[in-house]
């Protein structure tokens, strides 16, 4: 697969930054009070694996950023392959902090198990940021956060925006 050219990445990052800043959708309004207690089905995966699957910038950077964005990669990929050369540097340059989830088996395994990693990632990112986060997912990584928000209500409470790139939602 050929990587997008820099102008395409730049335009996409600019549009995402506008959405995340509230320019296009009226601003962050969800959960000004703070995230809810964990709810929904019990997570079946080992807590240490779930915890270690999400990497975030240092705490001071998360707290000082305009907003925090959780990145979820697609099927058959690693988080660094998807985000390190594109959205991470572009978002950080625009004042956003990032966290990224590494799905088990590169997203090739059970969808419900992968969703648990997204649930844990949203919880960790919002807890560390001290506020709700935005989520950007690519391919399957765009569908997993929707599933997580549907079946774990506290995840929906911890997310301000959910952006799916190349996901299965017909545009």
C-alpha cells in the first residue's frame, strides 16, 4: 500500500483538527463534569495486557494539550505503522496530545476481544487526560470504538468525537 502524499495528510490533519477544535461541529460539549465509572460487560482480557496496550504522551503534555486524541489502527497493522508518520506528528504540531492503542494480533483476531482493548484505551486516555477524549480510528479501528461506545456506556461518556477513516460506514 502506497502512503498518502504529505499534502493529503496535511489537509486531512487540518480538517480533523478543525473538527476536534469544535470549529465544524460546535465545540466539545460532552461530559464537562468528567468521565463516568466503568460500566458495561466485564472485560475478559488480563488487565496488565489491556493497560500496556495503550501508550500516551507524558502526563504533563496530556493535561496541557488543547485536546487528547486516542488513535486506533486497522486490521493487520501496528499502531506505529498507521500513526507515527502521519496523524501523530500532525496532531501534535497543532497542539493536540495523542495516545494510541495496539490491538492484539494486529487486529486479526476476535473483534470483541479487540473492542476490549479500545475500551481500556479510552478509559486510560481519558483518566490520564482528566477529561473526555476524541477517537480517530482507521478501517477496523474506526468500527471498534463505535462497538465499544455501544456496549460500554462509560466509553460513550468519555468520548467527545469519534472519527472513522476508511471504516465500514459508507461515507
